[in-house]
């Protein structure tokens, strides 16, 4: 499954990045805020998992249910 991590390196972005690293989840990083705005998300960070875009809290909750996968980036 393709995962895109939308980040501008804010404190919340760093938390989400660390959680992704802890779970060893591979992702592509993007700073494209326009994609987030189209989906009603007005702040970083966010994750696109498959076809769904998750805001910070949704992403944290999604990660809680994930098992470790391969290496990061």
C-alpha cells in the first residue's frame, strides 16, 4: 500500500515521522499543502494511506493498529 507523509517539519510532523519510523513503515514525503486543502485538511501533518487522507489524530490512531513492516524511506 502506498503511503504519503505530508509534512512541513513542524513539531507534530516530527512526532508522526517518529511513529512511522518506530513501526518501520515506508512512505513518500510531500510538502504539497494543496492536496490537503482539497480534502478539507488545513494543517500539517497528514498521511495518505491508499486513497484516504488522514489528519494527525487519525494518522496516530491508524498507526496504533499497524504492525512493523520494512525499513523506512
